[in-house]
C-alpha cells in the first residue's frame, strides 16, 4: 500500500523542492511539514494551528495567481478537500492550474489518531463511508483526475501531472489507513511524554489522566 510520507518525498523529488506548497488541516499537514524540505520563505502556506479545514485549495489558487510561472501544489486529505471543492470551478474560470495531492485514507485522520491513542480506539464519526469519486468529480469541473493505488505508480503520476503546466490535476492517492503522525505530545502533556513511535502506548487512569508507558 502507499505510505503518505512516501508521496510527499516523491513530490519533493519531482518538483526539485521548488514548488509552492499549500495544505489543509490534519495528518497530511504534518507530513507535508516533515517531508517536503522547504528552502525559501513563503514557499509553505497553511493555516498553522488555526485548524482551518478547506484552506489549502483556495490558498493554492491565490498562490498561482500571484506566481503564475511557478508550480503550485495543494497537499490535502479526503476530509479537508470536501470543504472547498467548489473552488475547482473558480480555478477553471480564472485559469489558475494547480496540482492537488489528495492523501486519501478514508478517514478524518488526525481525529482518528487521537481516538486511537487516547480513547481506547472508540472510533466515532471519523470513517468516511460515502466519499465521492474524486477523479470523476475533477473531470466534471473540466480538470484532469488520476487515481493512484500502487507505490510503484506514485512517481510516474506526479511527473505526468506536473508536465501538464496548463491543467489542474487532481491526484487521488489511496494511502494506508492506519498510518499515524509522529512525534506527538498528548494534550496538556510535557516534552518527556512525547510519543515517538508505534511502540509507545497510552493508557488512561482514573485520577492521573494519560500516562506514557
């Protein structure tokens, strides 16, 4: 299966680290920050800790308007992108071709991760059972859609997409549903309570909250 971190690494490689990167909010935002190595100011545009789902696509459109000769990529997730899908129409109307890198794991990933770590895997309202066909949706707006399901196809799809300079391309990468973001500090926790890998496990106690084992 495709690891989301691998997609970001290949995106950096294919764009030679020169693209303007925007993102939405969630696990993909963290992976973008970790695995796309930013070399200059104003290359990494996201809402930071404000948690503004839906920010990435209109931000990418604005960046392309400001810098029409540069490659612009929006790194997003299947939850966030649905907040502002209508901007695919605006992108078409004002001809601001961007590349949309959708890390599609079928979940509201960051919320699922918190439920896994801190709520004993009592998952609630985080699995997205009724996702649209993003390829057909992109094509309905007049753009190019691609669905990528195998790791061996990741680099080729990215190269094909960025070769289409005048087209918006929606790349729907089907990624590992169980992948989590590390490192992670529990809410209210200290630096010494940082989770560094899958082997770290959180358990709750009645009086002391979360304790790192």
